[in-house]
């Protein structure tokens, strides 16, 4: 019988962990981690004592901030991650955490996951930015995933495994939560002039932007492919975390989010087209149909996706304490990098007049 979903971290004790995983756990100690990194979930490291069990695991529960929980529930983020590990994790062409337990109440979105602790792998700090060498590795892995489902992923949205970027839930929710985040950010942060020009017009552009990013050929999209969700093993092989936004849509969506938000503005300016071309080449090398890979059209999708990515730092800020240094630095660096994208990719021209 599956262990009951805990209502809070206080219920994640030795008895519950043993029931959830089948391990013999005699003692357990929890510590919260991921502050300023994990936004949609509360993330904990559980230190275990017992036999035939790892010394530690990662436990994910709903976020501690009610705003973040609301957004995550409405967008079915907890449901998506649990389903990913039960259905798709074995098929992605890169390493992901082993899942030891994952359950979700689809009516309430109460959920819990127990996954492998990968804390000893090499971590990339998104605030510092990923090196170009690591960025190339990440783009190669992204191309491999996209190629595997290129032109074939609509069925995943149809059966409920993912949500399409064109799903009506997005334009119904995103403008509202963006407006709340915008109010907070403009009060608590110093925003670049380019963002101050784009932000007030962003909500009205959401529906059109998202519709354009689901017009095919669609593939499996990670949805939150950024440095804080990427690790590297001792062979420099990519390990990917956090599948709460797993979706179906144009692959350029993941690529634009990654390049515009996870490497420094200077490196993005220097290497953006190189990384885009590397992704295209990777798609073709790994089996995506040449007839379904239109470089010119995908560049325009890349630009549209880059514009939409303003939603990430602004919406995330709703559930963050911006007086916390790491939280502030994360949102601030994402905004600074978006400013570069607005100017160099002429993103303001994509907004309706």
C-alpha cells in the first residue's frame, strides 16, 4: 500500500520514509535547502539512518508560499512532475534523479516526492552564469531530447502526460499572476528601462506568444531548462532536475529560456547564434526529420520564446522574499539578461501595437 502523502515536512519521519520507500529507516533528520532556487516547491534534504537505505535523499513538497502553491496547482505543476517520473523519465536521453516515491492528489495538488540526492555532483550557480563549455554540453543534451520527440509530442499532451504550451490554462492564468509579480518587482527592484517598456504590454501579448509556440513541429519541452536545474557528473555529463513544467511545444522555447537566462549577458551576446546553430545541427544529427527543421522559422520561434521568458522571473518573484540575497540576485540577474535579449533581438517589435 502506498504511503499517504504528508501534509507537511513534520510528517516526513523515519516511519513515513520506511513506508514510502520500503527501506529500514531508524532515524531521520530534515533540513530545508534550495532557498532562492526552488520556487514552486519546498525542497528538503532528509538525512537517513538505517540499513539498506541511502544516507540522504531529497524530499519535495508544495511550496511554503501560498502564491507559489496557487500558481503551481492551477498549472498542474506537481501533477506533471509526478507523472513524468512514472512515464517519461526512463526515456529521456540524459540522467535524471532516481525516484523512490511520488504521489499527488489531482484534486488538491497535494504532493510529495522522494528522489535521489545528487548534491555531490557539480552544481552551476545561475547567478554566476554557466560557462560556454557547459552551455554547449547542455544544448547538446537538449537537442537529443527534442530530436527524440520532434513532431511526435502532441500525443503526450492529449493523454495528459504533459500540457501543451497552447493550452488555454496559460493565457487564463499567466497575465494575472504576471501582473501581481510586476507590481512587486517594480516596487522592490530597479528594473532596466527595456523591461519597463515591455512589461506593461506583456499581458496582452501572452496568448499570441504561447499560441505561436505550439504550432509545431512540437516536441517534449522541459519548460524550466536553466542553470539551477542542471548538474554535471565527474565525466561532465549533464544531469537534469525539476520537471514540474514538462510540456509539449516548440523546442526553441527551452533553448531561448536557457540561453537568455542561464549564461551571462556578455556570453549570450557572443555565443547566441553559435548555440542556436549547434542545437539545429544536434536535432538533425540525432534523427529529427530535415523536412521538419526549418532554421528560419525556428529562429523566429526562438525570439518569441525569448520574449515570453520575461514571465519567469516576474511570476517567480511572487513567491520569493526579495530581501533574501540569493532570491534577489536570481531575479535581478534574470532581468538583466532579459534586458540584453530585448535590445539585441529586437523583442519589443514582437509586441502588439
